[in-house]
């Protein structure tokens, strides 16, 4: 039987929808919320005679995904075809308000995640669960694959570092689906909420060549700078570039698969990375490249860069690839070359004021302090991260729905 996402099972099986009889239904979705034939879930649900759709929600980048840049807010609007309100959870508010909650009884969450703590859709899930628990509403997740698969990597977010890009104490690469994360949030926050996961059928997160993403399916960008599976694989490392002066490739056609700046020596950078921690570069191919961003950092400047290639099955090793360590190593090598290099950006990142963006992204100052400490070795960071990764594998185990 072909693999089915939660949305498709929900649409095909009236028994799964039966508990919604007489209840008002909302949908939380974005552009990648589509069926196999690319019908958007809003249209597919609206066509069901036994579902009463009364509202919709859009997360960061909007229900339509029209906001290209980061941190661009979306307004509320009325859907012109269905006549229902579409509320923005990345505009005036990031948590559903009492007025937003009044129009529905059950919210269906159909969001394609990327498997990285910083991706804000999982924070939106947490906020929706908390609001639903406080107001006696129900949350159903129509589950989707984690395209980065099951591997775990990175430091765990430390207490007090929660933010819109840090929903809870998990490592950067969590290896769970949205449905599984909902169960984890409910346990973590001790929420009393009606929660249901419409599971996928036939998801095999360890199977080649997708290792989490079923490659027979069309990829639709879940956010404007998430254009393909390669980006999803590299993202748990390259997202850290948002807290630095290095370009993450925004303004190019390969955002978050490459990094660079006008004033770095990439040949030397790669040599230093290989000398410092060759094991951290396994599972992928690194290629020197040049690029000129058309917007964002270093706009219209020629950047020397490195592209992370994870698409060739002869070179890509899913179990060995460590994007977070790879990117951390690049920062360390730049520090070694140019100790005074202005690496860290300072601006209010995702509504977190008074903290450096790199620390908000990592959920603590530990990564930055390791980069800036000339005496700190790769083994030092490895020891910290390995402890966090082992603890997370154990903590998430009770909530995994697919084996």
C-alpha cells in the first residue's frame, strides 16, 4: 500500500472524522499542507460534507507562504472563497487569542515541519496546545514526515532560553514528527487537553533514499527558503548562520545549503575544518563556490562560500552526516584564521531582546563560548553535545509513533 500522510487518511476514512460531528473545525496550515495530488488541505477539507470548517490559521510566512523574508508578519484576513476568518499566528500575536478561539471547537494541525528545533511551526503547535488546554478546545494533528529523519544532534535548549525559535528542552535536531512532538509537549507541560494524532501509514524514516522524506512525493516549500530536501538535511546546522554576519545563501537559489562572505578564504577554511575535526565532515561533500546575494546579507557583493552537498546517494551518509557540528566547525575555523572576525550579529532575533541571536538560536551561550574560546577543542563540544543527544534519545522514546 502506498504511503499516506495523516491528511490523506483523514480525507479517505469517514470513521476518522466521525468524532467531529456537530463540532466547529479550524485548520492550521501553510503552503505545504497538500494532498498527494497537491490539493491544499483547506480546499480538501472544505469539500467534505461532514466537516464544518469555521476558521483557519496561518503560522510564520502565512497560510499562503507569501512572506519571503524572515520575521515578516502576516495580517488576518477573510478567505475570499470560503468566507471564513484566517487568523495569523505570526502577526499582532503568536498565541491564539480568546477571540480567535471562540470560532471553533477542534483545530486540525496540518503543518510540514523540517525536524529542527528552531523551525517555528513546532513552537506554534506548543502555543496552540496551551491555548486549547486553557479553553477546553481539542487539537488534532494530521501527521506528516520529518524530512530530516530520526537522527538527533545538537545541544539541548537550557532552562530560561525558551523563545519563539526554542519551544522547549530539545536538541537542535529532534528527529520527531509533529504528532509525536504534540504528545511530548503535553507531557512536558502537564497539559489537560483533548489531543489526537491521525498517523501516517507506511512512513519509513530509516529507508533510503529519502531517510524521512518519501522521495516519490512532490516537495512543496513549507517556508519560502525551504526549497528542497537538501536544505532540510543541512538546516539544523545552517540555520545558525542567521545569528552571524556570514550569508546563509538568502538571496540565492540555494538558501541554507551554503555559507560565505566576501572576506573569507574558503580553501583555507576547509583545510582548517579538516585538520580540526575530520569526523564532523562525514556523510556529505563540501564544495568551494562563489555567490552574490540579490537580497539580505552582503547584497550584490561577491561572496566566497562553501556549499554542503547531501543529494548524491554515493556520498550522502544519513547516519554519519552531522550538520550542526559541521557548521560549528566552520565558525571555529574562521575564529582560528581571524580571531577578531566580527562573526556574531546583534539584533532582536525573533522577538528575543537583549540576547545575541546565536545564543537564542542555540538555546544557550554554550556554542558561542566554545567558538570564541581559543583553548576549547572539538572534543569539548562533542562531550557536551553527546550527553544531551543521549538524554534526548531516551526522553523522546515513549512518544515515538513509528518504528
